[in-house]
C-alpha cells in the first residue's frame, strides 16, 4: 500500500518535472528539472528492487552526463532561449511522435490488461551487484567488451572534437 | 530492503525540517534595508559591464566529456569487483582487456594534448 | 508508524544535532589550531578559551543583512545553498559510527541505514555534490562567482574518477559493497596497510573533493575574491560554510571507514561503546591533519591541479585496481 502511494506521488513528480523541463525557457532551469527527473526515475528503480541500477542512474546520468550538459549550456551562454527558435518543422513532428507514443502505450494497455497484473517479487539475486557482475563477465561478456571499444571510440571522438574547437586551434 | 532507503528519505526530511525552523527564525530576525547600491553585482567597486552569462573557454567541456566516459567505465568496475571472488582468473583477463582499451583512450587523449591545461 | 521509522527518526535527529555541534566547534578548532601554527593566540574573548565563539558567530550571522544581487537568478540563488547541503548530509546516512550494541535494552546498530549497495550509494551521492556550487556560481551572475563555480566543478569531476577507482580497489579487497561489511573485513588489519596506494589516492582526491588546502583554488582570494561565495551573505553564506565543515567531518568519516578500520579497536567486542570513541578519535585525527595541511602547504596552480588529477592519480589508481585484481586472484 505504502509502495503504491509512493509510486503515484513519484510518478506525479516525474511527469511534472519532465513537463517543466520542456516548457521552461531558461536552459539551466531546464537542465535542473531533467536532473530532478532522473533522480525520481532512480527512486523508481529502487522501488522495483534494483538498487544497483538506481545508484548507477544517479552517478552516471544525474552526476556525470547532466554536469556535462550544464557545462555546455553555461559555456555557450545559451541560458535564455530567445522568443524565436530555429525549430520550425520539428515542433509538429515532435508533437506527432509524442502522440504516437502515447497512442501506442494506450493501445498496449487496453489490449493486454492481463500483462499488467502485478508480477510476483523478483528472484532473490535480482538487481544484486554481484549477480550483475557475474552475468556481465560470463553470459554477456561479448557485449561488455564491445562496450569498451565503444567507449574508446567515444574518447577518440571527444579528443578530435576538442582539437578542432580548442581555443588555441592547435 | 526498501526500508533502508525509506530511512534515508526520512533523515533528509527531518534534517531539512530542523533547518527550516532555524531559517524561519532568521527570516523574521534579519534586517532588510535594501538600496540600489547594495544590490549591485560585486566587482571590487568597479561598475559591472554586461552580465556573467557569456561564453567561456571550451576546455572545461573536454574534461567533462572525458569524465563522462571514465565514469561509465568505473560503474562497470563495481559489479566486477564484488563478483570477483566467484569469477576467478577468467575475470582478470576480461577486465584487463576492458581496462587496457580504456587506458589506451586515456593515453591517446594525453598524447594529443587534450589533458593539457594551457 | 512502523517501529523502524521511529528508530530511524531518533537516530536522524541525534545525527543532525551532532553534526551541527561538530560543525560549530570545528570552526573554533580550526581557528585555534591555525593560530597555534602561526604562533598567535586565536579567539579568546567569548567565554573561556573562546569556547562561546561559535555561538557569537551564529548570532552575528543571524543579524547580518541578507541580499540578493539585482541581476542574479533569484530562485537558484536561494536554492543553491540548500542544494549543496543535501549530498553533504546524505553521506552520513550509511556511515557506521559504532558496532551493534544494546542501548536501554534495545539492540541497535550505530548506523542510520546499512543498505546493500552502500559503497555505490556513496559514489552516487558524491557525484551530485557538484551541483550546489556550480549553481551558486552561475546564479550570482557575477564574474568571480561564475569562474569560481566552474573551477570548482571541473576540479571535483577531475578527482572523482581517481576517488571512485580507489574505492573499487577497496571493494576488490573486501569483496563487499556494504559499508558495515568493509569495516568488519578490517578485523585482521586495516586497509591502509593492505591498500596503501588506494589510501593515499583517496586522501588526496578527498582533499580536492572537499576543496581544502592545497586544493582550495575555488576560493583563491587573490584571483577570484571569494569564488562562488562572493555574493552570499548572512544565513545563506552560513549554509555554505556549514556545508564545507560538515564535508570535512564526512571526509574523515569515509577515510576512517574505508581505510582506518572504522570503529574497530582493542576490546571493542567486549565494550561496543568503545567503538564510538575509536571512531571519533580517528576522525578527529584526520581533521587535525586537514587543518595542519592548510597551515603548511601553499595552494597549487590550476594547471598543476588538472595534471595531478588526470596524469598522475587517474593512471595510478587504474594501475592499482589491476594490481589488486592480480594479487587477489593469486592469493584466492
């Protein structure tokens, strides 16, 4: 029961912060609403019994990715988006895609109410860091190693970008 | 298990409630006689030109980018470190591969001068 | 209300009150010690040995005028000190101050909550501690403040990586993510002896994270006035100040828990109450070292700071993780 109340409360906050993020004109405020949203989502993971994912969500998304966002926003001096934006055809497209997503979710919801019945509590080692680590290095070792290659590529990309846009132009 | 986290929420709530009492008291006690000079932005007595929300150096951005990449890596290390005893030598080799690739990335950034603060 | 919530509420209130007193007397201790290091007397007017000085300071700050600069972002300017305080307080939730003991016939653990992924919780909380300061700097709309805030956040993210990796070494050695488990794993020897490199890295990165000398570039008054604090006054300033000192205690507590055996010490199993004494002594010693360092070391330059973080500590901590992995694999 307490969990249900917590869920609805958090869901409300999540939706509100997401909306606020889109509506806010000031880019720094937008970024902060997104941080709040990400933290609330992390709490959802906790409710779902996945503390590892929850902590990672905060450390990586709220703690690293959003700091990068904030830096970029502050760096470009683009805090306040002017009245006219460069987005013309994107607005109706975003609206259409958003509507499609809501429609799809509603469709799935109405079609298969049985699938929405509460699932039993997850198996015991579920979401346990040790269990995740073991899976990661046995069953999913190939994707895991590919991830490291991906990270390496991202690193090289960052450095190349840095050299082209660096203040010295070296 | 959820209880453990509920306690964290309660702790934060209570400490802010306590703080709120102090701040409320302060709100009523503090003097307030603003004048335009007091509210000026401080710049060692010089009149401020423009606001501080301007473009500044891109180098902070590069460090933030590299930080994000390494942060993702560090996150992978934690489950590995806990499960380590159950995995044995096999895990050492796999993780060594993972770490060496990333170390290669760091060395690349280093060699290209991205870690230089000029 | 569930009994565990009542217990938690009592523990929370005690913890917050202890932190508040700790903060107040830490400011006095620092001023006294720095004065001693510089052969001065230090505060000695308010009460015997200046013991009432923190109280006098609090009263003074209460009656200082509080203003918001005209061009500041008003909402964030007010919120920033509070945002800074959140991670500062959250760290203490998982720290074991003592072993399990019986108090008034009630068996309890001197730790607010012992979550299963406590170490990750600490990593997550430190990672969001960047926001308050960055936002304070930005919201002030003051050039010094913004530069101070950005410097602070760049410094913190640069040292966070090495710190995280030092913690990974600790997890590798102890095989647990539970904070109490890490303390218990040190019964046969403190981790500072098993993991000296990680301990040194953790200590240095910790200094940088809490922005203490010699890493206090954020408040380099010669270049940046007071950094992100430039426009803050009265209670809002006091909140930042409090956050900085409570972070010192937090740093001492984390270092003690990870490397100095936490509450462990002789006869702690016979008299669990001793655990609290040991813990306090260890944290006190570390805080003394922090103050000592401030009195001794000059501030380092920004480029030195960045290269120390990225070119020395990060590769070193990576090497330490790999070395630890090999040793653990060979000895297991």
